[in-house]
C-alpha cells in the first residue's frame, strides 16, 4: 500500500540490515500491512465494498491474443518511486471477471511495520511478508498519486489455467501459506508473482529462463536502480559480499518486477510438450510518470572516492615527519583524521562481523571486512594517545600501534591483490580506493612515531655511554 507511511529511519535500517536494498517488496506496499478488514476473511469479503474495476483504461485490442473463459488475468507492474525501497518497482496480479471487469489485485509485498518484533526480525534477516487482496482502482490511484509509471499486460492463460490461478491465490490467502519468509533476491514480491504463474503453467517459466545465463550480477542490478543517489549506491554496494557478484540467470533476474515484465513480453515460453507460446499481451501504460526513465546501466567507478582517499591518505602520510618531530599542530591534525577514519572503519567492520550471525546471507563472505577492519577500534584508542601525549607515550604503546596498523594495512593490501583472482573479485573498487590509502598512511605514521621515539637509557655497567643505549647522550 502506501510507502509514505514508512518512518524515515527505514533507509538507514535498510543499509544497516543489508539491503534495502533495496528491494521490490519494500517498494510497493512498503509498510503497508494488510488492512485489518482483510485479515482472516475470504477475499471477496475483505474489501468491505464491491471489487473495483480492472486497472486498464484501454481494452486489449480485438486483434491481440487474450485470455479465454470467464476470467481475465493481468500482470500490473509499477515503476520506480522516490524512496529507497521504491527504486526496485513492484507488481501484482489482477484477476477479473471477464463479463463485468470486476476483480481483485493480489499483492505479495505486504508486511506489518507495527509488529512488536518487526525491527529485531528485520535486523536478523528474518522478515515475514504476506500476500493479500486489494481493490485494483484503489491500488492504481495510490501509484498515480506517487507519480510512478504503471503498466498492465494481459496474461494469456487458458480458461483452465486462469481458474487454477484464482484457486491458487485464494487458497493461499485463506491459509498460513499467505505468510512467507522474505529474501531480498530469491523470494520477494516479484518472484512470488513469477512462481504463482509458473505453477499453473507446469514450470514453463523456470524451464525457459533458468538456463539462460546473463553477465549481470545482483550487485549490477542494485547499482543500476539506486545509482542516482550515490550514498545509497555506495552503502548497498559496501554491504553486498561476494555472493552479490556472481552472474545470474534470467530466471533469477526476475526479482525485479520491471525485468519480469520485459522478459515475459520478449521471450516465448517453452512448454512441456515442446511447443512455445507467448504469455503476455501488449503492454498498456496506465499511468506515465514524469520521472526520468529507469537507468539502463549501472554507474561507473566513482572517481571521487579515489580522490578523497588519496587526499586523506596523503595528508596523514605527509604529516608523519612533522608529527614525529612533535609538532603539535601536525599531531593534532593526524590524530583527528586518523581517529575519525579508524572509528568509521571499525564501525563498518563490526557491522559486517555481526552480519555473520544473521540470515543476511548476501552480506556474508564480504572482502570489505579486511579493508574496514574491526581491529581499527584499537587504533582509534591508541592513535590519539600516542600523538597527543608526546614523550609520555611509551615505546610499548607505539610498537603496539605500529603492529596493529601494519596488520590492517597488510590485510587491506592483500585483499586488493585478491581482486586479480576471478572467483574472489568483488565489486568494491570504491571501498578499496578510499580505505587502502588511509590504512597504508596510518601504518607509515605509526612507524615514524616508533622511529622518532627516545630510546631508553642503558643500565649502569652495561658498557654503553650514559644517556643512550647506542650512542652519545643527547641534551
């Protein structure tokens, strides 16, 4: 239903929990819970009013193929909206009476934001979604109000297939099967529409599209749809691990409603008897948004992350000589930049660690963990002490700082080298461009502090000149 009802913290939760991403089920009904009147009731009684008309202002041309029998089925697809969760579109199946045009829109993108355990489940990756009916005219009015493009394609089913689909959705709604465990890519509102159609088509959609490989990954599709807002693009790309980079089949790409519509329009289905048939009739535009069209490609490398990383890394490395000579201004500036980066890196790193204990599986196996290292929390504590205490910072503290920054820099450098191995190639160039210069610069700074630290005086009788273990005494 109306995503405007979602609290403004939802985009932050999406980034912290791992994606949004950004996904079709959050796009349409995004917080819309099933209206109270529909819960526990049969679909016909759920609306409290006569079902609305089919959301199609123009009839299917007489020359076009169409459903046969007493039922007509439409795939209704909604384009992008303003909010993060609306960038991925939405869809629904509308089943109407052929004689009257009255029917219901069946939507698999419903959840209740007001559930007591909603936030804990969301953070654990254990979201519970459900399907339910809506008046088609009401649904269309909502998306018109949001100025989101809405398309409709008649689904060209036989009379028996249309009846089987109606029986399937009604029986699903009347049972606990209306609830399902939501997965960003593999089980969302769009894949549920795909699978409901596939069930009455005896697996023709899976048979046709499951073997059709593409060179596009989940990461590419996410970046294409959210790339216009760079902080969202970079945040979601940071959270996606290696599992987000594997090329996907066209069947898997159907997690995006607009792609489901396009693929079913363009590709005839391979039926079980070896024949082929088209599933969708001509596309009708029910509302044309004033927004720019959906991007056709993912954004390229963000060169500003490299510029920012080199500038900050160069600043820290450039301050190292002056900081080692106990320049107060240089030490304060190095402490500010180094501590801020270490706190950010540690926070992001621990977020990825905690994700391992959730069901956000596409965050797991994330090489960004080695660029934004959880060990940075110790650097954030030791670095300002080492820089601001000056001579009072003991050699043990400085050596510990050098060891920690050396480990972090080595892991970051090694992770960058792993990008040369195709199975370990992760689309994290922006993270690497920002993190690697800073991690190396902090190590260089720590080494400079160790080298400039006063050396301990030799014990009497050790044979070394007084005041120095290795050379003449200094004033």
